[in-house]
């Protein structure tokens, strides 16, 4: 039996989740990683972690939900400490100060900013997991006030929360690859002269994240140019079939071929900016790969309708809810996966709150009878 302590990592960025999981594994912990905040309750019930590392997720509405989740974990599982893992400097400062209502309710046992120093990250984890008294924040006694507040904790604290906007989303997106780059570079430095294979692997991952960050910055610049009507296009005639084939080759890096292209017999000459078209194709393929299961097929088709050419990229992933499809071309909008509860729906911990409320009511009924 594996006697290592379970550590639950809630992180929606795959590359960062793998980095943190690898660090924890090397340090002697057993990492359990999930991306969907709505699965926290089920994951805690199944794995009984000694620690929850909670990222500062930005939801589809542009609002962070880590505060709500931290409060819920503290109430439902008071013996399990929670560490804030965020790139938001305001959130980090607020959590450290501990003077606001939500910071006192969340009561984080540790705080790690992104990007982080590996040694400091591991030291924080060790200090929290090894802390002898994990009950520093005892569960609230079943008073009338507790029954009233707990199910609606987010509503009661809303006025205490800072407003979020597009800028917060952009920072969140840029910080993720930066955190991975810094972490992998630190790992490469550790392995110099000791483990060449892991050293090369860390450097390769860091380089990949540099490319990712470069694309994000380019998207930001493009949006700025579009907003100011300063976007320039280099319109020329080029073969769209060849452009699609080149894009497929850039993303066909897995052992199993999963991207198929129904190539037309002849080339299709179109007029446009080949560089911008390549960016669009890369975005479509990146999303198809990111939001579908490994080894699941991705099909690309290219057809001509009168004077227009149409490229379709189809995957078998979670999809986008129909109610959010009109928002897909909103700058930096992050669609909610189809399987994830909508923001207006009750979060994962609301059922626990209702059960706790019913249990307290039953106890009172017996006590009064």
C-alpha cells in the first residue's frame, strides 16, 4: 500500500498541473490533480487528502471562485488545510493580511504566488502537511447564524470581493506559462550534471511554454490593434490546402495519429493573409487538442461553396454549451465546458450545506422533544 500523503491539486492549466504534480511526487507525496472546481467535493471524499492546493481559477464570467471553494472546504472538511495558489497579487495580499471577511472565512493555511520558487513551494507544502494541529479552524458550532450563512456564503461576502475584469483574465492566462517556465528552469538547474534526461525534458517543456506565452502575447497585441483599427493584413493568393496541411503537421506530435484531413484532390487558391490564417488554424487545433481526450480523433475538412472556402475542425471533446456560443468571439472570453455547472447553478458544496442544515435541524428537533 502506498503510505504517502495525498495532496489534492486543483489547477485548470494542464502543463502547470503536471509540473506541480511532478514536484510533489519527487518530494514524497502522492499528488491527485483535477482541473474542474466542481469536482473538489468528490475528490476530497475519495482521496481524503492531507492538503488541498487551490488555484485562483477565473470562471467564464471573469470572476474567481477560489475564495468560495476555500470557504466551503473549511466548513465541510475543517481538518484539511487549504493553500492558496494564485497569480493574482491582490488576492495574495488580501489572504496574507487576513483582515477581510472572506479571508478570515477561507483561512488559508499557506499562500503560494505564481510564478513560484520550487524550494519555497515545497517548504510551504511540508510545513502545512507536517503541522501537528490541523484543526486550527474548528468547524462552526451549529448556531442559527451558521445555518443561515453557510449555504449562501458567496452571496453574503460578495460586497467584500474586488471586481474582476478582462485584465484579470489576461493576467491569469499569461501567468500560467510563466509559472511553468520558471519551475521547469529551476528543475533543469537542479539536474545539471546529475540527470541529463530530466534536464533536457525540463528545458523542452520550458521552451514549449515560451512558445505558448509568445502566442498569448501576440493575441493580446492583435486584439489591441483591432480595437484601435490598426490591424494590417498582407493579402496575397495562396493554397489553402497547403496551409491546412502545414498546420496539421505542426500539431501532429503524438505517437498515435489523431488528426485526419480530408484533403481535396486539387489545391484551392484563396486570397488572404496566410500568416493570420495560420494563427486561426493553430488556435482551432490547439483548442481541439486541449479540450478533448487523448487519442480521440480530430477531423478536418475543407470544402468550397460558390466563392467561399470553408475549413471545419471537429473534435470529440466536452464541447461548448449552446447558451455560450454567441460569446465565442468575445475577446479573452473563456467558455465553460459543457459538463461543468453554470455559474448560476449551485456549487459543489451546496449539497453538503443543505445536508448539514438538515442534520442540525434534526438534532434540534430531538433536543427540543
